[in-house]
């Protein structure tokens, strides 16, 4: 079988690999997608030779880009906590929520105030070390949250410096709903307002409490915990003639009540210390032949294929069968405390690094054994066939793609190798067929 060695000599950008048996050639031809304009004017089958090749050395330039902020007020979750990651620095999460008056609160004059308690209900998601003690610190926000325009993970709102309540805990998977007793100053203020008939509407309620902020301890280094976006604020009281029977009134949130979580990071001392503006990119050659992903914080991996259009010299004689991208996590950077993205998709991107159309559906990682190290490693395999076809056909600009760790309400991260990384090399394998008269 003939090989396309001229491609290697002429371009110096990619080479062809081993030829395939005739049967394989027939199968590949049967699988070819003829939707691209490159394939529209092929000569009749009887008049052609079919030459099947592949290349795995197409130049791929990779970088880590910071995309714009991720929406969080539309998520049914809140995140709080702080963890220091050796790869990506300190990650902090804090949450904000408003509460609903519900039915009017008009306590009987014979009833007595007891306490005010915030309850946070966790799910099973954690990021960081759940064996360490951490804190939930509650503050009062100083103005009402907006209800129309969404909040993003980069957004923040002011809160009062006074700590209304604090609770220490460990973020294990067995964590039960967290109860934080709040200041009696706020509790008594709400109680007296209710007795005075001043808590019968939502507008009246917000004059006393705009909402609450839940922060991690400033020096915590434990875990980020995910909570349901429906914390409850419960005012406990009792009848003066029956102190043993607890009564309660619940201020709820969730649903249409404004809520969001804020994420921030301090990457000082890491390979990405200089990455701080949306749209900015740092080449993998400047970060140890690595790129980074982190959901929630907008770290994407960008891939560019600068010489892909050189396939166009073969015009309508070229058929692409597959273009498979494999990106692999560096085993030396994986940590069971820091989950990696459970799904990864590929999106078109413009020159300003704004992601757009998804061109490869979400793919879960697969664990394999490295032929280089004989160690287990986790890889994502995505088809870029549509991108290759459309670029070579001239239907889209060759601005590259970004890999999106699109898992909502997480901060999962991964460290990937580039094409020159010996531990976890990136590979793009393109199988194609030339039809020669």
C-alpha cells in the first residue's frame, strides 16, 4: 500500500502512519462522511484507487485560558468552604441567600422568644480534605439581592463585618444538616417586630433582614461543601405557660428567592499565577508542558491546529474517516480529595477566546494503563471529525477549540499533558482516504 510520505517532506508538520489492509480500507471508505464539500465531486468508484492513511503528528498547540464567569444564581446549590490546592492555589467559596416571610409572623403576646437558627442541608459533593475541621460563618448582607439579572461566580455583594453565628464541622459524606445558632440581637429584633405587627409582608421583613452570607473561616484549609439552595431560618419560641413545648416559625428560601455562590482563587506561586483576566491564555510550554481545567472557576484548555488547512491541497480527493483527540491527566497531579471533571466537551472558540458551539458531546474519562509507564491514568477521548472536516473545507475559521469541564456547581479540576509531555502526551489521530484516478 502506498503512503503519503510527500506530506511529511513538504510540510514538516505531520506524517502518515502505518497503512491498513485492503479490507480495512473498504470499511473505512464505507464509514466516510460525504457531507463536506471536499467529498462532493469524487470520480466514479471504478476509475479510482483508494489509498488509506493516518497521521498522529498534526501540530497541536495547547494553552490554558480563563473564560468569563459562570452563572451561579440559576443553580439549585450553594457552595461554601476553602481549600489550598498545590496545583492551582487557594480556592474559596461563599454563598448568599434571601429569605421569605411566608405567612405573616404575629406572635401571641404570651409567647417567649428562644433562638434563631440557620439550617444548611448538604448533598454529597466535596472538594478538598473532609477530615479537617472547618467553619461556617454567617453574616448579614447589607442590601437586597437583585431578582432579574443573574449572578455569576465572580459576582459579590457587601455584607456586615459582624459575625451573627459560627459553627465548626468536618465536611464528611456523613455530614447531617448543619445548624448554626445566630445572634439573639437579630432574633429579638425579628421577634419584637412580629409582636408589633411589622412582619406581615415581604417588604416589611427585608427592612430587618436583607439576607445572609455564609463564609468559610479565613484560614480554613479543608473542603468546599455543596448545599441545597434552600437554607432555612427558624425562629424558635414557646408559650410562657408551656416552656417544654418548642414552637417554630420558618423563613424559607429557594425557588424564586435570590441566591448565588461566589468563587475566588489565589494562584500566587502556581504555574498560572499570571492568569487573571477573562480571555487571557498561557501556553502549555510556559507551564511545564501542561494545561489545566477547573469547572466553576473558568479554567479551560484551548487547542489550536495551525497547519490543518494544508490538507486542502488534495481538494476533493480527500475523505476523512475519523479525527480522535485523546487528552490525558497527569497521574502525578491527581488526588482522591480533588475530583476531576466527570464530563468534558469541546467547543468552538474565537480569537478572543470566547467559547461558542459545542462540536464534541460530553465525554466521561476512561481509566487505562499507560504503555510508557505501565501505570493507570485517566484520559478523555473526543471526536473532532466535524471540526477537521469543516476547517479543511473552509466552512469555519481555524481558531481552535476549548475543552470545557462543564459540570455545574463544582470546582473539579484536572491537569493535562500537551503533545510534548512524556507522562501524558496529547494525541490527535486523523484517519483519511485519498482517492486517486
